C-alpha cells in the first residue's frame, strides 16, 4: 500500500480502566449503546466494536459545561428514547445525480440497500462496496484503516464504532484517476417510535489517485415529521500526491437530530477539498477534523449552513498543520432566519515544526431576523515563527439600500431579499464540482420561503 500514515487505534480496555474512575456512568448513553450493539459481529470487527463499547461505557454525553459544547445543548436529545430502525424499504425516492447514476451506494437507516444502489459504471482500480460485501482479502486491508483516524475517542464517534455492522467503502488504487463522481446516500426513515441509525463511511485514496465524492444524508421524501437520530462517521485517508474532492450534504427531517464526524488524514503533497452544506435537522453538529501527516499539503474547506425556525446547527472544525509548507483555506457561511441559532468554531493549529505554513480562515454570517443568533469563534494557535496566517468573522443583515436598489429596478421586496440571499449562498454552492448537484442546491435555496420573511 502506498499510503504512509500511522493509525491511532481506538483505546483498549486498559486505557478505559484508567479513566473509569474519573467519569460517572451515563445511564442514557448506556441505553443507546445497548440499542446499537444488539446485533453481534464476528472476528476482527467484533474486537473493534468491543473496544469502542468499553470506552463508551465509561463516557458521558457532553453538556454545555464543556467548552466544545457550550453553545449546543443536548438536553432535548436526552429526552428521547431511540430504537434501531430497520432497513427494509424497497422503494424510496431520492435525488439520483445523472453524473453518478451508476456509481452510488444507498443505505437506509444504516443498512445497505442493494436494490437502490448501482455500481456498474466504475473503472478498474476503484472499489466501491459495502463492508460486508467485500471479499476477505479486501476486508483485511480495510481493518488497517477503519476506526483508526484521530478522534476515535470522542463519545459519539466511539458509539458509532461500537455499533458497526456495515459501512460504505471507497478504495482508489495507486495513480487511478476516477472521473465519475461516487454518490453515497444515507436515508433515514422514521418509524412509529424514534429511531437511531449510525452510517459509517471509509475512503482510502492511495498515492497519486484522484476521486470525487458526494456524501448525502437525507430523510424519506415527503416525510418531514418523525423523530430520529443520525450518528454518522466518515474517515478519509488521502495518500501521497492524491486528491479528494468531497461534498457533504445534510438534509435531515425537521424533527431529526444529526451528529456527524468527518476525519481526514492527509499525506505529503496531497490535496483535499470539502464542501459541507447543512440545511436540515432540528439539531445538527458536524465535527470536521483534518490531520496533516506530511509536508506541502493543500486543504480547502467550504461550508454553508442555512437554517430557520428554531433549528440549531453547530460546525466545529480543526486543522492540525504539523509539517512545513502546508496550505489551508477555509470559508464558512451561515444564513440564519427566524429564531434559529448557528454555531461556528474553527481551529487552525500551527506548531513550531509547521514553518512556511499559509492558513486563511473566514466565517461570514447573514442574519435574516432580529431574533436569529450566531456564535462564532475562529481560532489560530500558532507557535511557528515563519508563517502567513489570517482569520476573521463577520455578522451582518440584508442592507436596506441594496433591497431598495433592486426595488427601484422593478423587483418586489420579497424577490429582492431572495436574490441577495441566493447570491450569498452561491459563492459556496457554485464551487461544487457536480453540475446537477449545484442545480439541486440552488433550487433548494431559492424555494426556502421561510428565509425571505421575518
């Protein structure tokens, strides 16, 4: 294998025993654990799950007393008793991207749905499959990377690992360039009782390879009501001189909870781009973590959050630039209407070894209501002395003179507001490399009536 990355495994039971005396038992978390581990696994996967389960048993769900969660109150989550949902839904409507019509994997409530998937239009040198459908040789290769990324100890990540029964796997061989986008669709279907699903995704791009991914989280079309929790984890390993373009779409139902982790490890000379779009869920949290493991990496993070009503959306990102000549460029935008609440916390870590780093981070927020709220905290932690780094944040509202100007050109006030909102969002959406997906998202923003009136 061409990827040179040292994994950091899930803590074993010896580590757990050292910390167990410091943490109180969380009965609610234990109940979730019992739900997601009801299905037994075998072999190496069983050992992986048991190690993570031991960690969860001695952990607690974060509270607002913790700095990383002080703006995101999970008390509403703790009031709901979740059960594992089934995946037996043969006919579900979802957006099929023409560019990826024959290169998609679909999971329903975390369960692979072969009747909805299609992987016939893929070149040699790329493997796209669910984990349990892999031959034994490929499964042995996967276990070197699954649940080995940094941050495996985070409680929701460990909960996902403890309940792994299947996963989406994308593996691109050395020097293979994949022109066709890979579409990974995770559909949640709420039942009569609240359900929990734990999608898992593993992407390995070996040295010199290139691939475009679309990772989408959505609910059953036409079923806006229904309480469920999606606890998703994606690990992406980018090898030497490899390139990964990654678009992540979250469009969960209005009563849903969504907690997601995206962990990326970048080797020398690699390039990673993420377009993270957040539209749905009553409460959502996305932890985006990038670890630089070699020199001269390029990281581009584009984010767009659009929320209204009483939605809460929290984006936490961390970029650890541990080697010289790294470049990172982050722009995250939030459009917040009604009584919604957006949170952005972005960290860029530049230690002394990371000389000649160039890092830029910007968070821009547009508030559409006097009761909309945003809490933003861009952070640079620099100990290197030969770097070029900048960060900032802006919070603004639609300008009356801009609306008046458009009205003077014959455009009514509602359409004028919509044009300005669309222009603000388009800067992010237009960078997505899949044309049909760009069109879908632009139409979605254009039809969000709740954003055009206070």
